[in-house]
């Protein structure tokens, strides 16, 4: 046995054993933290996996199979026009308005297809951070100045972090460009078909996760009341495209849709069941087909195997350490409140670090920050948490590391925390 090659498995096995052996199982704090981990994982599975992650995984799989590598490298590659690359990355990421975990399959897809490190990181940050509804909610609840500062900061962050990541690793990026020479665009399908196909799935992703508005009335409320009809419309378009462009048998699509339709009628208060049945039926159709449909499912499954286990490990650990919003893990909430008061460098740094490691579902960061402000948190640290929190989380860090490697992941985390700290410090001094 080669001891050098086996020391890492031995270390982790020993560490896990010691944690459970020395676990003070009678401690209310420890048992409560373990309970929070289970609760957070269950909530995450119910609220994010079916509607968010499954759709994002299929979009990532479609990018890997149907989007030509030449197109990705032309607009997002390391050698692409900088203005175009960062503009496309920030705009496309912000349109999705997803959480830090849902953006990961999409990020992995474009990076694997040849997107430059800088534009890919700009996309990775902009997806969860430049959320129009979250920014509007921030302005309404926390004040206009906080909303404007968050909007400006998030937009600048996506570009600046992307540029700095490119500069930090420009030598490795140059080697990557040389190794991945621009191939001829061999896509057999017209661009408008590929774009329409992706747009239908993005429509499903956006409207299936359309959040309940704070008040009644208005356009947002009207869309929310019709969200499942709109989602069903996009699903129907996707089914038609699958039959027309991918030569799937129409009877297979119709048969696969029957369980979803039945569940939608029988248990309308549980739309996730119908959604899951639709995804399962579509997967069966793709799995029993040949050619591009089967390749699409294989690509989606490849992303799922890489990403889903790491996300759940991260969610469990995050639940143990920090608990859920309004509930405590091993780290007492009063410790956090005491560390982020005022507008010192330390307070802004701690707020940035807490935001980076804690998992925030889309829009939940606003009421959390509101509660912390009521407990004495300074406005500068509040902005720092809003800028680092939605873009990062412990689960997302684990996945990013599996895609970029340890060094680049640490650099990305450090840039987000550093820029959030500086921005919070400046904002706190101004207000």
C-alpha cells in the first residue's frame, strides 16, 4: 500500500470518526444544529431541486450538446471581444435571476464549452446577484439608498471580478485557449432553433420559480397568479420543438405528459408533483430515443452526478453551522449580531464572510438583513452581506471547486469577500 497516496482518505475517515465519537449528543445546541441540518436539507429538496436545479441541469445539458463550441468561444471565449464577452455574460446571467446553486450547472456548461474564465465568472456572479426583484424588494424594505447601492455594486462586481479572475490566471487561460483552438461551427441546426429551444427552458425556469409578491395587485401579482399556466405554455412549446426538431415520437411525448396532467388536476395545490412527473416523463422519452435526445440526457446526467451530491453535502454542513433563517445552528445568532455592528473594517469583513458561507434562497436575504439591522447591524455590513450572500454559499463553493479547482475557487471567493468588504465600508461611511 502506498501511504502517500492513501493519507487523504485516511485523514477524512479518521476526522469523521472522531467527530461522531466525540459528539456530545446530549447537548441541546448540538442536537438542535443537527436537526437544523436535516430541516434545511429537506427544505432545499422541496423548494429548489425539482423546480430550479432539474431545469437548470437540462439547460446545461442542452448547452453542452446543442450550442456549438465555436459560438461559445466566439462570444464568451478568452479571445473574444472584452466588451461583448462581459456584456453577454452579465446580461444573460441577470436575466435568469437564480440562486447561487441553480446557476452552477449553467456556469459549468458554458465553461466546459470554452467560455473564458473572466466571462464565466462574471456570469457566475451576475446570475444570483443581479436579481431585479431582489433589488426592488431591497429598495422597498431597506430603503432606496440600499437598493441603489446594491444594484450598482452587483453590476460592477460581475464585471470587475471577471476581469480580475482573467488577469490573475491569464497564463493558464492562454494555455487553455491554445489547447482548445476555435473549431469550425459544425452545428447542423439553425441558430434560431437552438435559441428558441433554450428560451423555452429558460421560460420554464423563470416562471416555475416566480416568487409570491409582498403585496396584492400589480403586474408581478398578476403573473404570479398565472405562473403555472405560463409554465405549462413553455412546456408545451418545448414538447412541440422536441417532436419537430428532434424527431421524437409524438405519441411518446403525449403519453409522458399524461401523468403530469393527471397530477395537476388531482392535486392542484401540489404543482411540484406534476412538474416532477413531467420531468421524469421527458427523461424517459429522451432515454428511449437515439441521437441528440439521448446525448442531451447523458450530458444532463453527467452534470447531475457532478453537482448534486456536493450541493447536498454543503447544505447539510451549512445547516449544522448556521441553521436556517430564524433558527440557530452551532454558531449562536447573537455572536453574529455582535460582530456586525457599526461600520468598522472588521464588521464589514465578518458580514461578507458570513454572507459568502451562508445559503440564501432567492429573496430571503432581504428579510434576514432587515432583522439583523433591527439587532444593531450597521448599514455598511448590511450592504456587504447583500453583495456577497446571494452570489456565494458553502454548497456552491464545493461545486465551483470541482469545476475550477481549488486555487481559482479560493481566488473567486476572496475577490467577492474583499470587494463586498470595501464597498460596505465606503457605503457605511457615506450614509
